[in-house]
């Protein structure tokens, strides 16, 4: 866990001025990746420049954050000129901001729009997913234009590092730092005594992609079908944290499976620590990691609160769950997921007792690890 003394020592060892740039990082404590940036900013005293929809306001200053209105960059509009003007406005702040710092943590994927507009020799790119293969155009552009010029890359899983190295990124340029959460905010609590077994899914799609069905890739159909079978002979409820995309598909499936009374859709800002307190487990039913992180932060938050995780084996999280016996790992098949849910409920105490330890061991903001990454660069 972070302490004032450790943060001061870090700043003394790393005297460079550090800033953070990324999209949708406003500190609202509801988006898990934005929460990571908030902790990093607080620990390092690092200012943050980000873009969010601010309505009619051009700018907003919140503590160390400068938030630029990126409304017309983030929303589809038929008036192309508005996007161009908005982009130029944001770009001017990016260039002014980067001049003030020696090191910039840059958030986003390898296809981030920021990569073409910043001084990459200053930038350490933080990657929480890597769905691209060597044949993908995004990977070719990244390897040709951006990767050689980046100061470094923080990969938030070993699989991400391995993929980058296989693409041709220099191994010494990539440092693995697991995702981190606020262990003071996500505290351990005893599981609820309710006879109803409560399951949480909090990894909903955050966009709709015309090139692929993120709804299916996230395993939502798989989860609903498995839950129906699981709940057929036991009292259970499923809480879906939703982000407003694929609403029609979700409603149709819930109705088609006759699950209206057992599935609770929370399509609004939720108090996540409170939700974990009221639940028993969190489920990660992904079919693949194309639109998802290797280590979903909802699973990490769940573990910190003392709640086991049932996950499919397509993401690196499965290796953590299996190694530390803090949940169940299954193939992305309905029968297997049902069996995993049954197993986790049947032997709940075995898995539940290991959860908090895993979060403290692997998912606190490790300044020593971060220092090593910066020194290596």
C-alpha cells in the first residue's frame, strides 16, 4: 500500500517532472482505469491532462487534473468541422502540457490517437490489453511509426509483454506492472449471510463496434445462459453493471431466457465497493480478450473485497486465480461455466479466504516496481 514516506522517497530517486495524458480519465471513481490514473497521479504528484465531454464548458480544473472538453471528438457528429476544431483545441493543450515534463505516462492502446501528436521520446505507454496480431494494420503502424520512438511501455500483464516482444518491440523497453487499485477504498468484508447467491458482472462493453460483436466477445450471452441453468435449482441473482451499449440485445436475451426477476441491470453510476459487499462472487465470462484487458479491474476489486472470481481461461487473470486458489477457472462453454459456478458456491470458504491476500500481494500500486521501470528506461 502507498505511504507518504514511500511516495517522497520515490520522488527523490526519480527527480524528473512527470505528467499523465489520456482520454476519459476524469476522476469520477466509477471507471476502473481512470481510478488507476488517479492513484498514480496522487502517488507521484503528477498532473493529468485528459479529455471528457463537458457539455458547453471548454475546460475544467479539478485538483491536479486539467480536463479539456472533447465532446465532438468523443461523439459522432455529421458536422465534420466541429471534430476538426475540437481536435485542434485539444491538440494545443497537449503540446503545451508535454513541454512541462521530462516523463509522460500515456494511456490508451497501440492505436491511440495521441501517439501521432506527442513527443514519444518522453512517453511511457501504459497498455492494459493487446488484442492485435502481427498481420493487423494497427500493429504494423505501431511497430513502424511509434514503438521505436517510445521511451518505454508498461504492460499490465505478462501476456501483453510477450505479444509486444513477439511483434518486435525491444524486450528491455517493456516492463510488466500489474494493474493497481485503491486497497483502502476496496476493503475486505465478510460475505453476506443471505441464502441467495449473488453474482456480479462488471465488465460490460464500453462501445459498440461495427467490425465485431463485443457483446458476444465479453461472454454476456454465455453468462446469461449459464446463469439460467445455475439458478434453476438454487436461489440466485445476477447483477449486471452496464454502460449503455447493446441495450436492445441485453433486454431481448434477458426476456427470451425469462430472467427478468433474477437479473438486475444497473445502467447507472454504481457504488462498487457497496455492491461487492452485498455480493458473493464476480464472474468474467469472456470468450476472448479482443476487447478486454488480460486482468480485468472488476475482478481485482472483487478480490480486494474478499469475493472470489469465476473466470474463463482466455485471459491471464485465469493464471492468477488458479495459482492462488481464489476462485474457479473454466473453458468458455456453458456447461463448464455452470460447473464453475456450482463449484465456487459449494467450496466457497476455500476460495474466499484467499482473495484479499492476492489483491494485497499483486495489485497494490508498487512504487518499487514502478521505480524499476523508470530507471530501466
